[in-house]
C-alpha cells in the first residue's frame, strides 16, 4: 500500500513537473512579425502657411515587430515602422516626408484559448509609447501671420493604443490584423502641432 501511494505521488509530481515546464515554455514564448498597412495623416502646423494648411498625407506603412510573452496573457512588443509619406498642401510644393517610428508596447491577449475552425484565434490589445521623426526632401516656406517662415523636419515622442487579432495557420505561423490610434507630439521644427493619426496593418508572424 505504501509503495502504491509512493508511486502515485511520484507519478503525480512528474506530471505536474512536466505540465509546469510546458506552461513556462508557453508563457515565455517569443514572436517576430513583418507587417504592411496604411496610415491616415493629420495637419502638421497649428497655423496656416501662406493661407495653406500643410498636412501629413495618408500613406502606406511597413515595418517589423518583436514580441516576448511573460505569461500566456501578458507580453511586451518592440516595433519599428516606416511610412514613405509626404507633406501635402505646401505653398512651395509638396515634399516627400519619410516618417519613422519606434515603439515599446504592453500587449494583453484578451482570450488566449479561443479557437476558430480548429486554429487558435487570439484577440489582443496594445498600448505604449515611443519616438518618431520625420525626414523632408526640402523645407517648407511661406508666411505665418504675415511673417516669413522656413520650416524643416523634426522629431518628438509618440504614443499608440489599438486592438487586433492573431490567427494561427500552423502551430508557429500566424497572421495578425490590427488597427491603432497614434499620437505624434510634432514632426516639424516651427509652428508644429500635435497629430492624431490612425494606422491599420496586416502582418505575418512566427512564434518560437
């Protein structure tokens, strides 16, 4: 009887140990993604430039993300993106405006165990902060309140928040779609205003 109890105890301990190792492996998963999408812009200046209102134009965007999950529900995500946009409605002509962003986000997988057609579907939300900078082909110039002004590119901080979902095609390969609100503190050197933009992306990812 004692031997049976001891064997049962050892078997239970072994099962729990294996389950614990599996849970830890699952909790500490990592993933990498490449994405492409679209950014919806906003006005660049708080005041008109020679009667015009320059704006960050709507544009495509692309980039990469790295995620590290601390638990099955919580993780962090580091991402970098680039948008080959332009400054439109500029008195001296539109200028190409390359927008680069780097973000660090907190990710919450809302329902980690959800399935769709036999494959995991994971809705998630993200929120985070980062850094953004613009690169003009040429400066904007004109009159602001009747005074000559030359305005070049600049940089500032950014914040984002969004919702999305990952759908696993295979054990380690997934596609993800998300939409995010993005705040940009400024992108120009003078008379810059805060920008409220949005972006939608579709990504292909690999978990390991």
